[in-house]
């Protein structure tokens, strides 16, 4: 199987009050196309920081992040944004839905910027799957945390990205919805051949993945 990501000798440091803090330490791994990988680890171990690097939203202090044979840290902001727009679906811990767009418009948005046809029908069908069709005309502020989280997941998969990077995608959901939504996420990933990287505390979810990586104090343990 082809390699989608190659992370080589990644270090991430932050300068905080004059102190150099090591957040990620000598990270090396590869992810194959269509693979599903869980990232687990305690709060503060560096999981979100790792996703920020993999999405190209942040640059490593040293090392390279090769995505589809391109080094994200070397290609410049404009090209990185273009890659993100077309190929990477992001689910953030804080959702970042567009506040003045309805649930439906949020899910349609990435399809519109990628000029995908019939975006409304497609968004409606995804919202139906995610149990949100009755909420389609509501703004994010009118939705519960779990509903917003489901809109964020629906939006991230709507445009058939090559990969979805998900930061605790079921963190705000009850047990029934966690099961339902994680099954949907895996179904979509299989059907549409989308690679999944999921940060999660939920071991049931992690066990569904082909690979589990644990971050301990900024280092990967397999
Ligand atoms: N911009 C920043 N400046 C300085 N330190 C930061 C910054 N962002 C994150 N950190 C620190 O980096 C470490 C890793 O943070 P990160 O958000 O990656 O953890 P996490 O594993 O996602 O935790 P959680 O499970 O709570 O979401 C933490 O100690 C955090 O305080
Ligand atoms: Mg985090």
C-alpha cells in the first residue's frame, strides 16, 4: 500500500517565558493510504500538537512531514492551504463551525470551495446519516455540543478528502451516539477510502483502528 504520511525526526519546541519547552520529541512514523490510526495519550502529551503539524497548520521546529511526497514544512503557506482545502478534513476539539452558517451550510461549504456538484443533496444525505436532518437550518449556537460535534464530523468527510484528522471526535457524545457516530465515521472511511487519524480516549474506538500509537510525554510508543 502507498505511503500517505512520513514523519521524520520531528521535534516541536515552544518558547515560554524564556524557557524552551519540548512538546514533541524525535517523532518518526509512516501512515499508509486508507489506513486507520488511533492516537492515544494523557492530557498534555502532545496529541493536538501532532495533528496541528500533520495538517500543516503549524511547522515543526526540526524534521519533515511528508504528505503525498511533499514536505509540508518546505512548500509555503499558500500551497499548504491548497492541500488542506482539497485533501484534509479536520475535526478540531473546539469544532470551529462557521457561526453564521446553518448546519447544512457548514456541511456544504467544503464541497462548494472544491466545486463538487449537487452539494446540497449530498450534504442533506450526510446530515440524515448523522441524525441531524431536523437541525439543518439551525445555527451552531442553536445546537448542543454533541450536535455541533456531529456537524463538524459531517463537514470533515463531506468533500471526500484523502485523510480526516480528528481530535477527540466523540468527546462530547453520550455512549449511544459515540457508538453510532464512530461506526458512521468508519463506514464512510471504508466506503470512500478515506484515511483516518483519530485522537481518542475511547479504547473501543481505538481498537477499531488498524494501528494504535501512544504519546507519552511527547514521544511515540507503539
Ligand atoms: N502555543 C503553545 N505554547 C506553549 N505551549 C503549548 C502551546 N500549545 C500547547 N502547548 C503545550 O504543549 C503540551 C501538549 O499540548 P497538546 O494540546 O498537544 O496536548 P493534548 O495531548 O492534545 O492534550 P488534551 O488531551 O488535553 O487535549 C501541553 O503541555 C501544552 O501546555
Ligand atoms: Mg488535545
